[in-house]
C-alpha cells in the first residue's frame, strides 16, 4: 500500500511547523506577545531558531531550552522600559534572566542594559563567545 501525497504532505508540513523561527518577531514588542511562545517551546522541547534581525523582546527567545542561533543573525539588546519608554529594572531583569550567565555578565559589564540604545551582537559571536548552539542547516 502506497501512502497518498496528502498524507506525505501533512507529515512534512507538520515537521516544518514544529520548528519555530524568530523571523516573524524580529522587530520586538511586548512581553505578552513573547512569553507564550517561550513557554510553548519550553513545554514541548521543540527546536526554535533565532534567525535574521532579532531586536529587543525578540532576544527573549534565548530563554528557550532548545534554541539555536543562525550565525548570520543579529541580535539587538537594550534596557527594558514601560510604554512611555522610561527605563525600569523589572522589565530589564526579566530580559536579562532569559540570557545565559556569560551573555548576562557581558551585557551588564558593558552597560548595554542601562539605556534604550541598541547594542548589536552577531549570531556568530553568540555562538563562539557566549556558548549558544548553532542552528543545523535546513
């Protein structure tokens, strides 16, 4: 018995959907948009790829247990703030807690999380200097 093309397509499609990507979230946003995604991927253990331009809240995806980073990605970090763009320690600490100890120490030592100015770190550096896992080829 040969499987139908519909069955094969459904299996392939579900595998592609299971592997998440930061691309649709690269511009950042609010915790309410990102927290459910981090929780879902931590609950399921599915692979989540950080790719392309990942700004601000997008960096929360570094807190996913099964996260990988594309070498060509660029992540942009800054202090957490309220809706009026006033810097607050609460949101800043929530963001810092999503990062591994090495990256967290670096960002604090370089005052990257004290201003709203964006501090860029390449995917290559996150892999080589801070110990994050490189994404496998697609």
